[in-house]
């Protein structure tokens, strides 16, 4: 087994990388690989202890193993979780306390990685603010490893007697190698379907722990050549860790093949860190490194909740300086918990057997109990009085009724141009407290979604063929389509109401995160370029022809990410892509209507309102941030080129900003989608704007 000083120094590098990365310090964009370094070190240490015990005594005591793990992990873990919950109750937005109580319970049950994997893979929840306990996912992975690995070591070593070091190392080495290969294959496979699950799952991260285990059992060698080679590899490993920390970024595909870089670098450093007098061990043994390394576990647990709760308390994104101040606070808390909790319990070797069990059960009960208590005592978010339901005055450009033939219209009608804000929006800009009769309730706003989500008509990530989703009058001679991503799907409640009223046939062609234009996109949820979009678009266009669509409303989120830059796509890309879509639709005899995108609040609105329920104006986005000027100019150019453009800004915003509460209606269910309630409310406005054009197109085919 390697010397302790070497391990502490390596832990210091790992935790320093994570802390600086989370504080937003420039130049450490890949600091998240510190967690991978921890995984390798954990696999190395645990396997070294298990192999040494098996070799020296001929057996592995699971009771003693879990007693050591309980003394080491649970006290500080429980302390941080409970303190975080208390601090969150004081400073965190009230709405986040509901999910936080679930997170605390997951921490108690060692399953938080599954909670965050599910949350990250959920397209609807993936944009929610991060949990103050999200970093516990890595601890959960290690805890799950501790459940499986000792039993596996015992299993593969059955039949081996005392002091047969070679056989123990050989069998554990083979098991480690097989586990590493199988896990890495699983990780690469899952990366293609769901990056969050590949990131958080124990079976996709096991290869990192298994490689650490492999280093623990492979003989180091004693010849001069091997020793020098190990020392050289150790320096390469140290350089590799530093390189990944400084060169990787959030755009790096992770934990894809690049995850091998920090993992193998750590393995090289573990193998030869103290091979010679000129090995990296000399640096790792420096006093500051030893101090930080010994407190790395406490520092890791404290730093994230301090950063997240500080940002919530200040109601803003932390600057680098503020982030560093938070790290100093975290280290102070780490010193306290290290001296007063971690060390006293960890070094108390009387806590074994039944005492260790009692300690474990007691701490789990305390954490679980605090979660249940928080869940059942949510703060009130009543802003005061009830609000009057908003009203609309909808006027169409003509007085045509849907039952009257449009052949009496001498010229083709046009969609209304940009206009002044509707009265309901103007009045909403003077609202103060959150209405007691707000609908939907902000606690359930995320679930106020169009029915095409629950019936799977809004296509999932892997789908490449649209379903047959027909609404309104299925036998109508007027056939309209709704085409695009979730920003098309959010309009479905409005279009469905109109289709039923006008007896039109409405067919939806929407897919999560897929724009209705031929632009390669990157999906944060999938963690990869969204390759399923192109075939889906091709199949949609074919199906529109088969379905007899006459006019299609095209909508998309203006801030989808480009596959090449992983930043919001430029206007030039949108302009070229939309022109291609227009040309393809027109060539098929389908009239396209480009819809102006809905406002972008830039933050989760229900969460914001839960903090500012006495003054909802503080959550209203300003026009300059809610809309992209370059996209507005692009639509003006399309409008001037006689392409149908449906302007919608006046239904959401004034010249000053965009209210998040209109009367007693909550406008947004998250940070960029309107609620079904609001979409239904403005349906008459949409109806008045489009009825003439739709009737004309249905009776004047191209």
C-alpha cells in the first residue's frame, strides 16, 4: 500500500480542482475531474485494505469494513446535510425546499445519484436551479461501490488460504479488469442515449474505481528500470491531471472517452508517486497539500451548499471574488468538522459491531427525519389577496365567420403586424403580491403542461418518426399543422381550442429540443450532438404531405445550442435554416407561418416568485433580455419578403418588460415555457389573428 502522505497530497489536488471550478475561477474549466481522481483513489485504497486483510488473516470481515466506513463517512455527511437543510430554510427560495427535502432523504438512503440522474435526464426538470446537495451524488456512487466490492472480493478469493498474496492479487486483478472494461463499455453506450445517467450511474462510473483497484493489486516492480519508469509515469500522471483540469471545459464530452485521461493519469501517479527521491511525492508531501488533503472530505461536502445558498441569499450569480470568499468559509467549516466530528469518531475504534450499527441507524434516522419534517412543513407563499381573472378583447382583421366561404375576400389576407400590448399585460405590470388564487399554483406549475406530453405526441429524444396525432375535427377539409420543438408544443393548448371552435383538423409535429430547421444542434440533456433531429425532420415533411397539411405554424426556441459552438445559434444559422424550411414546405404546397418566439425569462419563474411573493415585479424579465434583437430583425426581413410571420410579443410584454403573473394567471411554468393556463387564456387572440389566413389558405391551395 502507498504511503499516506502521497494519498493526502493527491486528495488535495482533487478537491482543490473541484473547489476552484465550482467557484468559477478562470483557467480551471475542467476542475470537475477532481471527482474522477477521488474515485480512482477510493478504489485504490479500499482494494488495498481488503487485499491486505485477506492476505494477512485469510478472510475479509465485512462487519469491520462497514464499521470503518460508517465512522469515516456518516458523521460529517449527516452533519452537512442537516445544516444545509436548516440554512436553506432561512436563505433558499421557498419553492426549492420541496425538492431539497427529497434530496435530503436520498442522501440518507445513499441514492442521491439516482435522483439527480433522473432530474438531469428529465427535459422538463433539467433547467431547474441546482440542489445544494447535488454534490452528494459522488458520495452515493462510492457508497454503492462499498456495498458491492467487498462482497465481490470475498467471492473471487474463495478457496485461497492465508498469506497467498499472489493468488489474491491475481484474482482481484482479473475481477477489477473485467469490471473496468464492462463499466467503460456501459458508459460509452449510455452516453449515446442519456448523458445524465452515464454521468451519475454507479455502473458507468465503476470503471474509475476498478482502475484504482487494479493499480492496488498490480506489482510495482523493484528493478531500477521499472522504478525509474514508474517515477516518469507518475510525473506524466501529475501533468495529465493538471492538463485535464486546465484544458477541459463544460463543452468536453464527459464522462465519454475523455474520462480516461484523468483516470489513467491518477493511476500513473498512484503507481509511481513515491518510486524514487525525485518522484512527485516530494510535492504532494508539502504541508499545505497535507493539510488540505486530510480535510478534503469535509471540504468537498461543505463547499457546494455554501456556494449555492450564498447565491440564493444574495439573489444573484456569485462573482469569482464572492466564490473565493465562500470557499474560505467552507474551509473554516471543514476545519471545524474535521477536528470536532470527523476525527473523533473516525479514530474511536470502540465503535464497532453493534455500536457501529447503532451509530449508522441513528444518523440515517436523524437525516431522514429532518427531510420528512421539512417536507411536511413547507412555508406559505400567499402574497395576500385574491386577484381578478384577466379579460381579453379580441378583434379579428375582418368579420369573416368560419362558416362563410372566403371566396368573397378579394385579396389574400395578411396576419396582423406588431401592435401595442394588450390591456391585461399593461395592467399586470403594476401587480405586487402573488395572488392567493394564482393558477396554476407555483408548487405544481412544472406539471401544467400540454396533453401532448402525457400522450407521447410530443416526441422524445430517440424518436425519429412522428406519430399520428390529430385533434379538433378529424374529417375537416381545413388541415393545419404545428411544427417545431417545445416552443411549438407550448402553443398546443391555444391551437387545440381554436381547432375545436373552428372545426379544423389540427396535427402536431413536435419533438423535444429539435428545431424545425436543418441546423445541427447540441443537447445538454443528452450531453451530445442531437443526431436524431435530422431524420425526424425529414420524416415530418413527408408525413405533412401524406396528412394533407395546408398551413403549418412553425415555432422554435431562439436559444437552442449549436453543435459546433455549444452556444446559442447565430442569426445567420437561423436565417439560412428557416429559409430552407420555408422553401421545402412551399415546394410541397404547404403554407408556412413563422411564429415569434415567446419571451425568455432567464430564470425559473415559479422559484423566483416563491422568493419574491410580496413583489412579483422583481421576477419580470426586461425586454432586452427576454428577446433577441437579431432574431426580431430576421423575422422583420422574412415579413418584408411576404413570408407569413405571426407576431406575439404584444400578448406577453410591454415596452418595459414581461409580467410573470397576469391577473391570477401564472404565465411561465419554468424558465422558458408558458403554462397551459396562460396559453388557453390567449387562445382568442391567436384565433383572431390567424382565422382569416387559415380560411383563405384552405380554400385557395397553392
